[in-house]
C-alpha cells in the first residue's frame, strides 16, 4: 500500500513515544482498540492548570495507526482540555492524507484522546 | 546465477513466484521465432520439431514425480489444474457419488472451486488441521463415505510450508477407492514426490514456482491402475488427450520442462543450502529476540519457507519497517474488515499472532549476504516497533493481555 510522505515521516520518526506515570494525579491514560483487531493505542496526557503540558503514546498497529497517534500527541500538546476534546478525526485524516480504508486509525486516535481526558477527569473528581 | 538489482529490496517471496532461471530462458529462446511450429501440425517438419520439444519437456515434467510422460496434461498453471481436477472429476463421476473432501488450509483456488461445486449441489467436507498444519488421518478416514468421489489435499502449504503425509493419505484413498488429488504447486521440485509410491491420482503442478515461466503448469492424470477420467473445462481441438484443448505454448512448455529437469538434478543439493540459511535466520532471530513464534513446523516444513510471528507488533507495520525485504504477510489490513490469515487461524493461532506473521521465502538465488542483511534488519526493526508497542510494554510488566477488557467495538472492524 502506498502511504503518504507524512505518514511515512511520522512512522519513521514518531513524535512523543513513551510512557508517563499512570499513577500520577496529573496524568490521564487512554487505552483503545484491541489486539484482535490489529490496533491498540495508548495515549497519555499530563495536565497542569487545565492545559496539556505533555503527551506520550505507544501504538500497536499499522503504519497509519502509528502515524495517527504520533500526530495526535503533537496536536494536543499545549491545548486546554476543552480544546483537545474538540479535535476531530478528520483533521488527522486531512493532515496525513489517509486513504478511506485507514480512516479507522484516525477515529481510534480521537477516541484515545477523549479516553485520556476522561481518565484524567475521573482522577480529579475523586 | 542472478545478480541482485541494487534499486530493489531483497527478494524473499519465493512462494509467490520465482525468477526464471537463466538456463531456462536460454533453452526457451529458439522456440519463439525460429522453432515456432504448432505441435499439433502433423503434416510438416515445423510441427514435428515443436512436437518433439514438447514431448521431451513432458518427459522431464513427469520424471520428477515418477510418472509416465503420457499422464501429463499441460495447462496454464496450478489454478487451472486445480479447477480441472475438482470440477472435471466431480462431473465425470457424478453417477458414482457427489461428495468431495478437502482441507481448511488449501489454496484459494481449491477452496473456491470446492465452494462453487457445493453451490452446484455437491456435498463438501472441509477437514480442519492440527496445530502444525497437518490433517488428522483418522478424521480423513471417518469423513469418507460411499458417496465420496475425490479427496484433495495439498502437498505443501503456501503460507507455512507444512508438508502433508501424502503417502498415508494416498493409501487411505486407494483402500477406500476414492480419487486422490494433490495441489503440488509448492511441493513439486521442493520435496520428493512419487505418484506410484504415494498413490496419487491427480496432481496440480506450476511452472513459475520452480524457476520456470509463468502461464504454464500441468495436471498429472493417472491413466492406469486405476484410470482416472475427467470432463474437460476447455473444449476444442482435443489436445492433451481431449482434457485440455488449445494450441500448446511450445516456448513455455520447453521452459517448464527445463526447469523440472534442473530441479530433479539439483533439488537435494539446493535443499541443503536452503536449510542452512533457514536455520541461520531462525536461530539468530530466536536468540536475539524474545517472543518469536514459528508458524508451521521445522520437522514437517519445506526448506525454503520460514513463517514467523513476532508477538506484540502488527504485521503490516513490520512489513513497512522491513521494506528492504520483499516478503509476504499473513495480515492484510487493506480493507475496513481487517482479515487475518485463514491458514494460521485454521492452525489455531490466535488473531494476535495471525496478525503478526511474516513469511520469509528462501530460494535458489538467495545469498548468504542477503540472509544476514535480512536477519539484521528484522532484529533491528522488531526491537524498534516493540519500543513503540503498548502491548510489549504490558507484556514486559508481566500483565496477562488476555485479562484486559479490550474496547474493540470501534475502529471500523
């Protein structure tokens, strides 16, 4: 399959790969997808004063899935939680020029962001 | 010897196809413009010389499986041969019965033909396979009824390289009086085949898997003890004992014959090299990486096929990472419904491992340098992708991934 240059760039030089301390009060973790489907994304955010100061990811999946999650961490860094929650998967699709069969990768990245925010919120609500 | 093209990845997809051996090309060349006669022209020397070349090739193709040259029917390839064997036998023997037996891991052209026959009203049994990909012989025995016409079991699986016990299967079929067909596209010229010793009645063969040209293959059709008959798919001039009409392609047949001749002469020597390369790659990957799984079996596998799963990284991304190697993957994430290899699933591999499988094909023109480079590349990229994989991290933390409740309702699968 022919990938766009942007997908290949993110795949070969993924941004923000890593792990934040999921026990920390300031960290929200989103784990979405399933091994049986061939995609699992874990996206983590570190929040200070309602702002995402750091984001990390690890992804099991095809090149588009890795690129989508790499781009997602770049996009949400520096945003407020409300702004990050507004991020739509189509922004990832457009930026990476994903073909229709790979749109599910961008949906998964959007879900990972929302799930990480939820996790953070639920920690704060305690 | 063929030199590697510097602008291309290392070729490791010998199960998909092989380059034509330069010796084969040389043998074919005169048969395009110079010796061009129709082998069926009985009235002049142009026809006679083509016929002579065709019959010589037929002998080479037959000798590799201990068959009589007259039992070889030339076709366009193994797909056509499989179609002719299954449809031809089920139609010709329709008064004898309506049942055929095949196996879950067969090539698509057997599975799809069998399904077509089922749609046409035939009864179909698809045998499961065991973990190493072989069938349970007792299960085969129990599946044969008085309505069974044909049993079709492939010699060597195209994905995993698993070799079936053709001799034992042939014996069962002969005792029960049913026709035994084997798709030998991946077996012919790679492992010993003997139609007498193995009681094979029909055998599909491909030219381009043995360093011959594409577009040519054969069906071995037993003529004696017992005589097997088929309804043809293609009617016309009555060539090939009436079972496959159409003007014979002399250059392709000559090439196929030469490829078979070379295979007979060199397969044992070649196997030694392939086994050495395969062992080198397998042993190093196992030593330098964790969680590498062999799909198939070292004991029941052909020398040139190494199918491995690398746990916790996805097949397509690994393919992309090792783009310097031309390989094939059991995972084909090309549609909204992500499809794992049906062969690996039938062998009881979980979805996860089926998604992470890569088939490394080693062949006549593979060099030691290529194998070393390929092994280095795989080790480097598997480590890189595992550093990216949340599943790998969880595995290293000792988390049992099967205990996690995965949210798998999204993502378009």
